[in-house]
C-alpha cells in the first residue's frame, strides 16, 4: 500500500532528458530561493517598510508577464533547449550583478529594483519553456508522475534554500546569497546544454510573434478549463500568500532575526515536500477540480490561523500545512491543463500559466503590503485568508463544471 502512495519516479528512470532537466533545475532552485529571501530582506533592512517590499515585487510583475509571454511564443517556434541555455546564462549574470551591488559600501536600492525586475523577466521567459518541455520528455501516462517529481525538487529547494539563506545572511552577508545563485544558474545552463534538442512540435505558420501571443490568449478565452485553473491559483496567491509580510512578522511579531525569516520562507516548502513525496495517490483522483477547490479552501483557512496565533511554532506549522495543500492543487492544475490543451499552443498556454502562477504572488505582495500599511500586519494576513476562501467558493459558482465534471 505504501509504494502506491509514494511519488512515482518512473520518469527519472526512463528519460535521460528529464533527469538532466530535473538535476539542473534542482540546483538552480536552491540558488533562486537564496535570492528570494535576500531581496526582500535587503529592502526591509534599508527601508523598514513592508509596503516597499510589496512595491518592489509589483515592479517585477510586468517584466515577468512580458517575459513569460515572449517565452511561450518563442518556445512554440524555436528549439527550447537552446533558449533555456541562453536564459540561464543571462540569469547568472543578473545574480552576479546583485551580489556586486550588495558588496559596495552603499548598495543602490534602484539597482536592486532594476536587476530584480530584469531577473524576473528572464525567469519568466524560461519558465514556460521548462514547463512545456516536460510533456515531450516523458510518456503521456507519466505526466502526473513527472509533475509530482517536479514538485519534490521545487519544494525541497524551497525548504533548503531559505533555511540556508537565513544562515548566510547572519554569517556571510547578502552578497554570498547572490553569488551562489549566479553559480547555480551556470550549473543549470550546463545541464540543459547536454539535453537533446527540443524542437517545436509543429512548424510555425509565419505569423508574427505578437500575433502568436494574441492567438494564445484567444485560445484561453475559449477554454473554460484553463480559465478555471488560472482563477483558482490567482485567488489563492493574491489573497492568501502574505509573503511580503514575512520580514515584518519575523522581526516585529516574533522578535527574531534572519534565521527566523529563513524558517518562515522555508516552512511552506517543508510541508509541500512531505506531501510531494506522497503524491502517488493523486493520479487515481477522478474529480480533480473538486480536490483543487478543497485544497484552496484549506490554504485560506490555515493562512488565517497563521495571522491569528502569534506563536512561532504554530505559525510555521500553519505555513507547512498550506504548502502541503498547494502541492495537491499544483500537481492537479498542471495535469488538467496539459491534458486539456493541444500541443500547438502548449508553450503559449504554459506562458500564460506561468504569468498567473508567478504573477499572483507578486500581486499578493502588494495586496498584503498595502493592507498592512493601512491597518496592521495581523489584519492583513487574516483578511487575506478569509478572502481566499470566499473567492474560491465564488469560482465554483461561476464555473460549476469545475466542481462537478468527472472528466477534468
């Protein structure tokens, strides 16, 4: 019985390309999670403003969305392996520049904002390339397993990276986080280089890139499942992820330091990692949309509890449970979407999905930062969790097939 619950590692055993993508992405994600902690910490230390942390994240959003849309359009036209290698090298350069800025006597916040925005744009470009490559690397019946394995490395990196960031910030300083991140992107570029080429499945029709992007949006507008998947994720991330408030929670509510901050960022990944290891049962779920909705409700509820109880271990436990529910939602949403769309639009739809998945938390940073600035940190967290629950119930009312259908 236990093996049926554990994550299926078949894609790693059967696909060399998937193994290379898996290993390179894992190393890179470790570094990226160092920067994920270092950037808001550096801003909060310099400004003591959760609002400014949120605004910095908002600045990254248009770059991320534009990058992901262009990445999707390019991915449906050109070899994805080549594009992934080039984007990894650019990201390595951006992280190195962040480290150089952190080393000077008076680091420039403007440079920090600009470099973080550039990195968000290039990261957005690479995201749909990786996501849309997975169906071409594994057999169709291994797709749930592949995305589950991907969740394992994402969340293992989310645990180890922020925890290590807390130690590095307290001992070696900000620059060490950025320089290590740069090195991990170089590793990703090398691993991707040794993969086989991943050409587009269909020859493009000659349409201009901008037209190709608009065609992708038109496809989504006609696709009710894709719309429901995107809105479910946006609702959870915008209202129920108070990430921009973590520095304020660690330093002013818990009265801790960088190590406590690192634990706050790591806790969702810890719960998600445990759940990701035991995802073998998810492939047998019939009404997948129903389970996504229940997972989002649970996410909002535990986030509200995180805001109410000001005890470190309770807060970390709430974040861990939230992370576990997010894995269930993430695996099912990815599988539902990739099974429902045609290969001709796969990269472009993946690019829109990436804009949603990564843009939602940045909108959430602004939402939580603004509400905290007008009210309090506690009220912002609790109200966001409640709004998340209300929002997903409204989604079910708007898309009843998402809850009822057996074919999602």
